[in-house]
C-alpha cells in the first residue's frame, strides 16, 4: 500500500532558528503533496499545496516566506519553518495521493511532526 | 461554519457497542473520506465514498452518504478499545484539496 514517511517525528528548537520537515512517498510518485497544521484537539488546517517542479500554493493567511515549501522530486516535499517562534509550535502533517486528485485512494498521511519552539 | 462538521464532538461507549458519527458539509463534493487519528499521530485513511455512492462497507465500518442532505455517517460495529481515537471526515471538492471537519473523539471503554 501507499506509504508516506515524515521526518522528524518531533523536534525542539530555539526561537529564531529554522526547522526542516521532510515528507517522502516511499512506494509511489506524488506530483502533489499537502501540508497541514493541527493544534491540540482541533482539526487539520491546510497550509499549502506542494507541486513538484513548481511553486507551492499557499492558503490564505499562511506566510509563504515563513513556511518555505520545496517539492524538488516526485517523492519528496520539504517544509521549512524559518525563524521559528513559540507560536509556531504545532503538529505538522503532510499527505499525498496515489490517484488523481485523490479520487480513488484517498490520501496517505505522514505520521506527523511535533514542533516545539522554546 | 466549516465544511465537514462532525457530530457528536465526543462519544463514549462500552466495548461491543456500536458507534455512529455524523458529518455534514456545505458544498458539492467529488467524494468524502473518513480518517482515524490516534493521539499525537498521523491520520489513517479508513474509507472513501464517491458522490454517486450511497453506502460502503469495510470490515466493521459502514459509511453512508446522502448528497441531498449533504451528510455522511460512519458506523463502527462491535467496537473495541483499540477503536479509541479521533475520527475526521474530509470532503474532496476542489483540485484534490480535502477540507477536514473538527472530528469526533471516540472513547471505547473496555
């Protein structure tokens, strides 16, 4: 089945530093991946759509200069939280789909990254 | 209110009982998906139902979709303690972007 690997699973960083989160599709190619943010006991909020070989599409209210997305290959998308601050502490999750626009397979999610900025 | 709203927000049942969760949405959809999330973990895809389908089964899961009412339900039969998790519905309406509801937290007591 489709597997998406997300790394790291948790990270603690100092305020002002940058953190990179990787999302890999292990057994399929994903031209599109999605990045979500989830606060405790809340739903997933879509941050951006990562497109292989082109610029990411950001949702309204998401700072593209703060959350840098790179989708350099068909199996890897990265999210870099730049100049992290405590308010960026959250659970970040990526997803990808084998099928066209998720029509047949739904989406496969990574296991998430717990970011804590101190 | 948000596309994809689940109710109830929280549900607590005894092992062996059935659990029913509902999801309502506002716009037309291509499909609707249900996911499970264990605390602090990623989401696991449970089942996808297309807009032209009315009911779908997968093991102990039964999903219904009523596009006229813009609602879906997820039934878990003969629940187990391991079913304890948060359950989300997600609607896929636009260019592959899924919109998630707020989720239902299910607790199954042994």
